[in-house]
């Protein structure tokens, strides 16, 4: 099958879990023998047209240079709409190649997905990775928030079928956009277990570590790692609040928070106010290969999200063999609850997080959880399995599209 995936981010352009999800799906589809094109944004470290080796299918990445006309920096919706014109034009570089299905990931590429749907007269499938309503704590606010919510609604309306990564997310999407339940399909994210299980290649001689194990670079006590897009809803502030309690019983504990985002300065200020800034290192963006090495050094990986449709970072930690502590929220709870693969706590509860970290640091508890985590990843979250489930949705969209064209 010929498939066009449209995503605002794709490695080496990584902002959050979306890049990992689309990267894994594209390779999973190609591995299963499909002809895949990814339309995404330009990155200076990657060519604008890239042919990636695959064992069975075909995978190309087309990156658009979205040099926008003058628009206000704070008008995100207008800037995204303008940039989508460049993404749509990038499809012309395919020399007549045309997809059978176009698959758009989140509202940022809604215009491109719908434009290719109309241009090629093919069905549009949309994956909603998160909603504006969910990110905003259940309330859509006037202004930009309302505009994004409207675009999400429009995208799900234009799509022939909609994919969500968890049952929690599927219920949220059905309720938020008044969709027929049979239009929304649960297909979980996956993880490249082999990549995360392999210790990363050491950095070049003389290169500074992207994320030292401790702020002062020295060796020390237990290392706790959290990573991802640094926004309020990711809950890193709960980890900082828990650190004050943890350091009373473990004075040598260390925390690394890797990632970038609009909430980073607030976290730094909070660490100073709590008096734990000497135990925390804010590493900024850390590339996957370096993150693998960091996880292999970590004693505990923490996923403290307040709102989490899925939580692909938890799967990455499980695949790396790192004991996991996670908030029992949304898709995280759905993936982990009852598996014995992670210690869970109530989202936003620093005391519960601290207690969960203490349990995860127990060697026998950690060893049992790591074994269960690796088995869970192998059984349910391999990208080839995810790709097969996604193709089943594509085939449903094609069948529905064919019926609609015949009727009209």
C-alpha cells in the first residue's frame, strides 16, 4: 500500500513523543512491505529528500522549508496554516507518486492532510495524539485555545477514520468532537525495543556529556531521570516537590530532567525556591542515542504527567530495562496498571511519587518490574504489530471511501 504520513516533527527534528511515534510507524509500515512517504519540516542536519533503507518496503522523507511570510510570532495558528502550504507543495517533489491513503498526525498538519485528500481524491486518516481540551485541563479557553480546538474538530470531521493511541484518548475524542464511536479506533504506540535495550555509543573524545549524571559531574547516589516536552501538563513540578522529601532519606539522590519547552524557566525557579537546585540537572534537549545511555545509568525513570494520552516515554524506559515510576493518568494507567511493570502514583501527588521512587529503588522490586516491563513491550508494543493494526484502519478507510464515491 502507498501511504503518505504527515507530521510536524520527525527525527532529527524532535519536540515531543510525536516524532518517536511517527518515526516508529513509518519504519514499521516499510518493514511490512508498504511504500511510505513522510512529509515533515526541514532540519539542517537532514536532507530535504531522503531515501531510508528498509528490508522490505520503501521509505522516503520529504522535508519542507517553511520560511514563512511575516506573521506575528504569537499567532501560532496563522503561522501553522501558512507553513502547511509549504508542506503541501513539498509533495510535488515526488514526481507523480500518489498515496492511496494520507495519514495526518495532530492539528498542526490538518491543512496538509486535507489538501492531499482533496488533491489525490483519497481517504484521510487522522491520529489525534492529544487534544487542546485535555492539555488545558478540561476547559477550552477563548483565543488560540478555542482556535486549536476548532481545527481538531474539523480534522476529525474531514477524516474518514480516526486513530487514538489509548482507550482513554478514544473516549476523550468521541466526547470532545461528537464523533460516532465506530469512527474512532484504538491503535497503541510502539517502541523499538532493540534500540533502547542497547547501550548507546560513547560520545566522541573530548565532547561534553549532554546530560551528566549529577549537576557537578561527580559520582553519587541514586540517579532519577525524567524526560520529554517541558510543559506544565507533563508534571515535572511534582517530581521537584517530591525531591525535597526524598533527599531527607537519601541525601545523595540526583535528578536529571531532559527536554525543552515553555515551562523550563518555571521549573528552574521552583527548584531554587524549594532548595533542591543543587540536586537537579536540567539537561535541555538530549538526542535519542544519548538518552539511551542516560537511561542505562539511571536507577529510576519517572513519568510524572498530569495529562498523558499514552506515554511513549514509559515504553522507552521499560525497553531500556530501567525501573519505572509513573503517574496513574490517562494512557499511562491503561498501559501500566496491573502489569507489575511499574510503580504508579496519583498524578500531582509528590508524597505518592516519593514513596513510589523508594519502592522502585528496592533491588528485588526493581528486578521483578524490569523483567515484566521487557515482556510487556515485546508482547504488545512492537512497531510491526502496530503497523499491521494501522493498515487495518487504512483498509477500512479505503472501503468506506470507495462506497462513498460509488454512491455520490
